[in-house]
C-alpha cells in the first residue's frame, strides 16, 4: 500500500507512533472519570483566576496615543469604535520582509480571530495594533484575508508598551471612561494562547500538540519543533496558514 502524503510533506510511515493501552469500556470510563476530577478542578481554578482578573486595579494610558489606520492617523480612543472595552493584539513586525518572514506566532493567534460579533455583543472591540508601518503591515492582513480592524502603533509603542519589551507579541485589555482610557490587564508569549482554539483542541487528543517540549509517553509523535522546516508554528519554512493563501494566488511581496 502506498503511503499518503499530507500538506507538510510527511507520509503515513513517518507519522506512525505508539498507541495507548487497549482496555474494555468499563476500564476506559473509569480512567476518564478519574481525569475528569482534575479537569473540573482546572475549570474552577480558571474561573477563580478570571474573577481575580476582574478585580485588578487599572492604570491610565494616553487616550490620544497615535495610531495609523486606513484613513490616516487616529487615536487609541478612536480604536474603541465607540465601545466600552478594547482588546488589542500588538502584532510583531519585520520591516521590509515578505510575508514568509513575518511572525508565525502572531499569525497563528490572529488566524483564529474570525467572528467578532460575540465580542461586540459584550461591548468589546478587538483590533490589531501592529508594531510596524501601516501600509506594509496592512498588506499582510490582506494577504491573510483577515477582516479585524488593523492599525499601526509604531509611533506610540514606547507609550503603550511602557516598561515592556517591544517586539514580542502582547495582548492588552483596555476600558474607557468617557474620553479617558485605562489598561486593565496584559499578557505576552504563551499567555496569548488564550486566543487559540486549535491548541485547546489538540490538547484533547491522544497525541496532543506533537511538539518536542511536551510531556508525552515514549513513542508518541513529536516532530513539530524538531527541525528548521517544521518549527512549532511553521511548515515548509513558512507560517502554516500561508499555504492556502499562496494556492489562492496571493503574493508574498508586501512592498507594493
């Protein structure tokens, strides 16, 4: 039988791995029930952390901090689009580089942000504040086919990310009181996984994320992150979701 080849160039043979122990239905349900105790505890702890997050203090930020959008300069306050709250993703940027070289982590996270109506129903705006220039970075938004609001925060990064390292991806929450804007919470690096339902779904499967850092039994597939071609969020040398965009005829060139 001939091996099938998936989009990442790997075949059935290279994917073969060990499997869990086979048991009867009663033993399986008993093991799931034991794990469910821990899963419920994790859910309750998540609720408790969210409750604590709602009780954090806040710090005022410059509501007039300059952003650049499709119609030119605007302010941070304008990015709320009249809503009470704003979730801002600070997208890393590599100026002058083609789509292929842009941040795979930021691409991974924002590709999951497709339907904004649920956030809008709770008086929340979601927007990308890119760390690079608007004209170039907005072409990447178009290349990816994203529809979320997109601005350049390049001129105001020192103000908006004060005390934090500019570059790594940041997720920041704001609330406004009239014309005043306050920062209420922020995270970076693995904290932004909260945006990502693919990882959450992978974590439910027997092989998990299949990444080299995971604590998995011997023989489990863990190819992702093991070489330059298949880093954790790239396949074939580029961010994973690029392949369908290229197949649709979109260009890597972001300069024109």
